[in-house]
């Protein structure tokens, strides 16, 4: 079973480098450039690991409690 890894990062160079190594090792990589999309994917998909740029996570207080 392929493991899904989410990358939430707005720097395309970082995403590209991470994607290169992770896909080479057999992981499926999903990338987004904002926290809102990252939250939706985690909520609706089976993600094994999420790599987050914490500066992208701008969510409201009620949502933060769910995470």
C-alpha cells in the first residue's frame, strides 16, 4: 500500500526537492501552498505524514481546536 505524504509549503524549490526524494522512495506526494487546502486534504484523505510550513497555517480558533 502506497503511503500518502502531504507537503504544505509555498516555496516551490522546497516542494520540488522533497517530492524528488519522497517519490523516489515510493511515496505518493500531495502538495498544497496554503493551510486551508492542507486542512481539507487531511480531513478528507488518508495521509500518513504531513510536512507543514507552520507560517502557512492561518486558521480560526474554532478550527484550531479540531486539528
